[in-house]
C-alpha cells in the first residue's frame, strides 16, 4: 500500500512520531538512559523525557497535547471526507459518539486492571480525548471566532473553578493534592492521584483538540500554502507569548492540572510543530524516510493499547527475560542490556505495526 499523494503527510508523520516516542517510553528506555548517564551533563537531556514534577515545562509535557492536537486535525480531515461523500451531519454525530464511547471504554480499561483488583480511574489520555473529540465535533461547523471563543471559555471556566470554588481543604488552586481538580476526583472516583493528575483536565485540554480541528480546516481551505504556514506561526507565537506571560504573572505552567498558561504554551508549540512539518513535508515535498513513522501512525490507537495493556502487563517482561537471559550468557554489561532490551521490545512492536500495514489492517475506533 503506497501513501496517497492527497494525504496530509505531515499529519501522518507527527502522529507516527508521537507514537514512536510513546512506545519507546513504555519500554523504559528513557528511564534506563537517565539512570545510566547519572552524574553526567547528558543526563539533563534525558530528563526532558520525563514529566515535570509540578511548576515548569519539559519536552515530555508536550506529548499529550500534541496527541490531542493532531487528533483534532485528523477529525477535521475525517469530517471533510464524510461531508464530501454526502454523509449527513446526524450520521457524522452518531459516528463521533461511537468513537468517543470507545475511547472512553478503552481509557477506563487501561487503568482498570491492577495487581490488587479492578479500579475505576479517569486519568488516561483516551478518556480525556473522548470528551475533547465530542466537543470539537459539536462546534466544528461554527465560525473561527466562535470556536476560538469556546476554547477560551473553557480555559476561563477552569481558572474560575480552581480559584473561586473555595472548597475546604481544596482551596489552593495551584497546590498539589489541595486543588479543585483533586476535589472533583474524590467526587468522581473517591480517590486522588498521588502524582497530581486530575480528571477534569479534559476541560482545558479540549482547547488542544479544538485548535487542532481549526488548524485542519485552515489546511483544507483554498488559502495559499505559504499563507497557511504564516497564519499557523503567528497563532503559535501569540499563544506562546500569552502562555509564558501568564506563567510570569498570575497562573503558573503546571501540566498535571493543565493550567491555562500550560494549555497556551503547549498549544503554541503544537502549532509550530505542525507548521514546520507541513512546510517541510507537504510544501517542500521532503518525503523520504517517512514510512518508518507513518506505519506506526496508521495504527496509533492499536499500538497505544498494546503497549499500555499488553506490553506493561506481560509482553515487556517476557521479551526482557529472553533478551536479558541471552545477553547474560555472553557477559554483556548491564548498561548495554538496559538499552538493548527496550530497543528489542520496540522493534517487535514496530514489526507488528508493519505486519498490519502490509496486510492493510487498520484498527480504528
């Protein structure tokens, strides 16, 4: 199966790139490299592949926003194809509701099976995406100003909820374990995430999916390609300036509770990334070596569920037992084993995606 020339190849690349990074993270490659390089200046580089503990921003904090942003862009292209095929809005709504329901189901299932039994948790990115996808769909046909207004309204609502609800014990808007998001988790799940993640992140991060869908509409328009890139860069710079200004003044950048400053900054970086990829791949036609990433991107949900559910609970340990056992026979240094084993796990996962690609099997929800 060859890549079609009318595909937005930059979107395929970014989706695959993000999934490759996530798959490598699931093998613990970054953790191992961080441990191996302890005490050296290189360790600071691998630190960027871990979430910031609270107030601040690292490269890895941009992965989830990127995932949700390109989901919005892909939604725009999907709805465009459906409209061209004559699919009525009602049927598009039903399809989106089914997709959101499946995303919610898989997101809950991902966290449901624990060593101590079953658990109900809403912190997975798929449960958030279930909500943000539906919101982006419902306002997709609105004007640019109206869509932007909704996204900003959600960010303002988040600010109000965190700052002014004043629930006893949860009235410190930017303090871990004592903010409004933690309180809502007690309501929804009767528990608080020890790492500070909150379920109502779906409210502010809906802006990422909405902005992704708006970007998709822009790229589908008849506007000159260079002007599209210029518009994306301008929007990105404005978002970055606003986000960092908020961080320096009244609202700190905190990824774990998706503060408005974080959403603006991460959204700005997402816009810049897509603008750069679109210019390089779709305008300048640099399309060599994309296949490695697009093969993964075409089965992104399948791969995510595989390494989250199967990989983390069985596959990684099984493959690791084999590779580490074999390398022990030849007295391989432990540091080398800590790199080779994750790469072997990832290679098998990529090979599975390649097999599905060759068979033209693409799992979608």
